[in-house]
C-alpha cells in the first residue's frame, strides 16, 4: 500500500476519483470560497473547526496552512483548538494541536 500525500487533498483524491476532485474545485473553490458573504479568513476558521470536530485529521494540515495564508495567526489557531476542546472533546483537540505543531512548524512561529 502506498502512502497518501495529504499536502493537497484535491490532488490525493484526483488519482482515484477525478470527478470528486472536479466537484471540490468547482463549485467549492471557484464559487463557495469566492462568495463575498463570508471572508476567506472566516471560512478557514469554520473549515478548520469542522475538520477537527469531524476527526478529519488527514486534511487538517492543508487547511491549517490555508488558514495562515488567509490571515489567521498561529496564536488564533491555538486559541481555537483550545476552545474546541470543550465542545468536540479533549482527544480531538490534542490530536489537532499535534497536527498543527507538525504541519505549521516555523510558519506558526512567524505568525504567532
């Protein structure tokens, strides 16, 4: 069994399910993420929250990096994960914290 590279979840899906990857690209990224009703920064916070709550840690690294790109600081992500511990459970928050630390590394220190 080969290792799955989740640095780009869409690329990981495209190899086996190209139509699924197309659905993610359009309408999700070309329409939903571009809708001015919600800022990209807020969409990132909502997405990270949903991934942590759903236990979808494989896709979390890519979305944590996107959150940083969209203006969410590492300090805010840390606060979000801590806040979520009380709503989605401490195991989910601890796992998310470990994933964030491993995924963001120096990037997190630069945006803290």
